[in-house]
C-alpha cells in the first residue's frame, strides 16, 4: 500500500472537513441534487468519451495508484550478474532452468528469446514493443483520470447555473436568495473537490508510477541484451548501475 497516496487524500479531505466544521454545520454542504449532477454527469460524460471497457477499468487504475509494487534496482543488477556469470561458466543453455522459475513475465520472455538464440537486435525490438505497449496502457489510465478531472468542475458549473436559474425564478421572496445561492454554489464545490483532491493527484501519481516501471523495464532489457551479446558480467553491471541515482550505486 502506498502510504503517501493514502496520507495525502486523508490530510486534504480532513482539512477541508475541519474547515467546514469550524464554519458551522457541515449539513449545509450536503445536497443530493448537486451530487447527482456532478457525479452522474461526470460518469455520463466519461462514458461518452471512452469505450465501456476502459471506464470499467477505472478501479484497476485507482488500485495501481494505491498499491506500491516496487522493484529494487540493486536486486536487478545482482540477478543479472548471477545470470551472466552462470552463462559464462556453463553456457547460455544453463539458464533454461532459471528462466522457468522466474516470476517476471517480461524478463522471462527476454531471457527465453536469448536462450533460443535470437539475435540481440530482434530481442531488443520485441522487448521495446512490450515497453511501448505498457507505456500506452498507462497513458490511457492517466488520460482517463485527467478527463474525470476536467468533467467534474465543468459539471459543477452546470449545476451552479441550474441553481441560479431556479433562484432567479423565485425572486419574489428576498429572504430565499441567500440559501438558494448557497445551494447553487455547492455543485461547484463538489466538482472542484473531486478534481483537485482526487482525480488530478491520482493522475499525477499514476504518471510517476508508470515512469518508474518503464525505467525498470528498460533496465531489465539492457541486462537481457548484455547476456545475449555475451558481455562481461562487470560491463553488464556497470551499464545497469547507470540507471540508478548516483547515491544508490555501489562498487560492482
């Protein structure tokens, strides 16, 4: 679980709710028609924008921002040094039993292609295609969250306009203008909260998570190609360490 995401959402909503409590009763911020306009309108606009399977995948997209599955770059270096040393000592076919036990399908595919004797250029092309497709899927998730972030405040403004029109039709009673105006503005509040406290931050987190995953995949591809070219294990380790921040690098 990504503590930063959970903590960020809890702090932002907590402070907003605290401000509402300090200013009076929070009940005045509860308006069912406004919720229907913002939530229903945002979902409807998103369904119009994207195919149904993409929208139904929103749960998986949000889960990816909440669950942090990180891979240690040093662990990757150590693994590929072990593979390279084994290949130099016993031959490339000695890696076949190791490949079957791998839990990373991307590395497993690259290593299997290496054992099968494909040229490094062909292996690189296949693995780069996998990276490109992964990046594209992540980009679709970011686009979906950004679309939700743009529709929510827009629907909030529509709800406010609806409330203002209804208010202007009952101008005979001046005492009702204030409460009616407050209700009209609540939809804008709902839209702004959803966009700025939920959808935009989640889109940013998913974009960062995607960049980290792509970098790890590029690092793994470089390791596979080093073994396919028969490079010295130390050279492979030095290439892979270049993906690490300087402070994380250790002498190989």
